[in-house]
C-alpha cells in the first residue's frame, strides 16, 4: 500500500504552508505503519508490531502519546480536529494483509464488494484525512473523494497484477475471474491470455468509472486542495491509459507513466497554484 500513501508527499508540495506539517505528520504515521507491515520478518511478527502500533494510536487520541510519531500527530489532531477513524481504518487494512499472508490465502477477495471494502479502508482514508485537514466534512464531497481514491487503488492493482502475484497476493475478485474462466495459475504465465486481457479491460473500465464519479471534486473541493486533487485524478487516468496501451497485458510488462507525462501533470498543478491569486482578482 506504500505506493498509495506516497501521495501524501506529493500533496505536501501542492498545499499551503499551513497544511504541510500536518500532512508530514500524517504521512509519518502511514509510512511507519507500512514499514511495520512489509519490513517485518514474518506475517505473525508484523501482526504483533501493528497491534502495538494500534495501542500507540489509541493513546494518541486519548491524549497520552509517547512515541515521537504520535506526539507530532497529536499536535495535528489538536489543531485540526481529525478523528481516529481514518487512521484506524488504515491499520485494519494492514492487519488484514497480515492475516491473509499468515494463512497463505492466495485469492483474497471473493467479490467486488469485498475488494471495495478493502479499498474503503486502505485507500479512501487518505482523501478523507486531506479533506478534513481543510475542515471539509461534506458527505457528498467525501463520497467523491472516496471514488477517486478507490479508483487509484484499483488501477494500481491492475497495473501490478504480476508484482502482486509474485508477492503472494491476488486482488482480482474471484467472481470476476470465474466469469471469464480464469484459473489462479493463469497469473503465473509470462503473458496474459486473451481471457485475462478481456478481464483486465473490464477492471480498468471499473477504475475509470470511479474516476468519473469523483471528478466533480476537482471543482467543488476547498480551493487550496484542488490542484492536488486534479493531479491525482489525472495521474490515475494516465496509469489506466498506460495499461490500455500495453494491451491490458500486465503479466508481460508493468505499464508506467512516463517521466514527461509526470512532469506535465506536476507543471499543470503548479501553474494552477501560482495563477490562482490572479484568477481570484479577475
């Protein structure tokens, strides 16, 4: 999940100075959580580390932080009124991964609904926290943010089918695989079969539908957050386009967004920030 939480570091460069330390404090929590999950010697040790980390989280919101990461986060909580729920949700997704790894469960999600529940905890809290830092609690806007974050998580899954498989993880829902007659062993091939290509085309379309559902947030979110949201949305769509250009075969190649495209998206976001004061005076 680290690939998703790296969005915090990018967002830090695109928001006003008054929010940057808060984003840094939130990112430190997410980064440390990810390291506990992925750098531990075994799933069981990772689970123990995450359980201890959850105790720190609860102490932080109870006003008795001792760990440096949580002392910094406690100050952000004090100033912004963040609640414990999105942080707890993030940890629950990490904890779920460890249970699956320990039990050696290969195909993890039976249905799209099950996978969406995971995304709601592993990805959506990122957007919810960023909105809350700017005091945005509008349910409709939060729903749009959830759609974008879920789309980003999904398109990362479809980009990384091979990489996840090698790590012992499968995010393609079992029901979807069954509809296309795909056995789990098909993911071990060096090239995607025609059936798998058709499935991944459908899964990428699903992610694109999420982006479409969340796109109005670009114009309706608090103005200071719009450049970052616009860039993340454009970045997710760029990844989807890369997968499409690769023929939806993410077993033989990992499609990535090129350097020039990334620079173009970053430049557009920066241009929006620097010209906003002039537009507001017009």
